[in-house]
């Protein structure tokens, strides 16, 4: 695969222009990172798994009338998506305490939260993706009040759909991150990816981590764990 038409090379994916100005080709990478890219490794097989897992989840969302940028998977590690103007927010929704929430607020990891907690992080590597509130989003002109409302509403719908999906395969959805983008007509839809890189997924029975925390915490190999998530999805839903 050449890099011709490369628009952006990120930590987990490369984004390419296509003949259609409204369509991007996404190439998933085997690279895994932590600490905003400061720690980096190659894990052969992750790209194929994440491409399949995202495609699977976005196809499920289509059936539930949740709109996403996903068009189709075109190879083992590539998919086509609608090109959007990405809103530079990492929208995190938490059902149980973990990660930065557990640390910052001293809430025991794994503690279920009374209601899903939605947080915004400003997607800016030079600032280290700081947590921000609605006023910050508005004052920085990242999104309008109406767009914030849409993002929150969609975020909670996505959370409920994911909780249900993962529950069916014996997984507890602890938290996850999503990104949204604008179409030219101003409508907002789910973009980027939903994979074990962007979710915390705990086995319902054993509390084993089935996500990137295996890498973050240095407690094992991620590829077999991501494969387990895909196998459970495929065995349950096909
Ligand atoms: P990062 O930028 O954090 O290193 P990735 O390696 O996943 O992340 O790069 C993918 C990039 O593509 C992200 O910056 C993401 O916001 C952007 N992106 C995702 N979906 C779309 C889309 N539909 N249109 C345009 N850009 C997108
Ligand atoms: N997350 C992500 N990308 C990021 C930061 C976080 O996908 O750049 C996901 C992460 O996998 C977890 C959720 O967002 O599912 C909440 O992450 P947290 O704020 O706890 O940050 P972390 O401690 O993982 O950096």
C-alpha cells in the first residue's frame, strides 16, 4: 500500500483521500500507543481486528438507526468512511469508575456510577487533551450550544446501544471515547472508531481487561484479547 493521497497519519490510523471528495479511506495500523504517543509499540494483527470490530459495531448501529460515518469495509485493514469536519472533542462516557476518573477523583476503579457521566476533552496533543466543560467548548468555538446538546444526546444513545451489545457477549462496558463530525449540511454524526483501543471492556465474570488497558498496565498481549472480543461478537451475532 502506498501513501499516495495520504491526508493524515495518526497514532492508530492513516486517512487517505479517494476519488470521491466526500469519502475517505481509513487504513488501520498495528501501532499501539499510550501516554499520548510517548510509549509506542507494534502489535501485529491489531489493525485487522480493530477494522473488523469497528465495522461490526457500526453495522449494528445502522440497524438501530444510529448514524455513523461508516460506509463499508474494503479489505482486512481498510474501510471507507464519509469525510467529515471533525469536532475536536474526545467525548468520554463512563458507566463505572476507571482510568483518569478513578485517579483524579479518588473513586475506586470498577465502582459503578449512579448515572453515565459524560466528559469533554479538547483534542489537542500540544495541550495534552485537557478536560473541558460546556462553556469552554462554546468560548473556544469548538461547537455551538445546539451542537453540544446533539452530541450529548447521541453520546447517551450510543452508550445504551453499546451497553446492550457488550452485555450480550458477557462484557461490562466501563467507559469509552467517541468523536463526532459535521457534514457540510451541518448535521452531526458519529465518526472515528469504536474498538478495544477506545473502550474499557471488562469480562462480566472475571473482571479481566479485554481492552487497551492490557497494554497501558503492561499485563499481557493485546492481540489475543482483541481477538476474544471479535470472536464473541461474531459467535453471538452471526
Ligand atoms: P490520533 O489523531 O488521535 O492519532 P488516529 O490515528 O485514530 O488518531 O487518526 C484518525 C484521525 O482521523 C483522527 O484525528 C480522527 O479525528 C480523524 N477522523 C476520524 N473519522 C474521520 C472522518 N470521518 N472524517 C475526517 N476525519 C476523521
Ligand atoms: N480514550 C481514548 N483515547 C484517548 C483517551 C481516552 O480512546 O486519547 C478512552 C479510553 O480508552 C477509555 C476512556 O476513553 O475507554 C476514558 O479514558 P481516561 O480518561 O480514563 O483516560 P486514560 O487514563 O485511559 O488515558
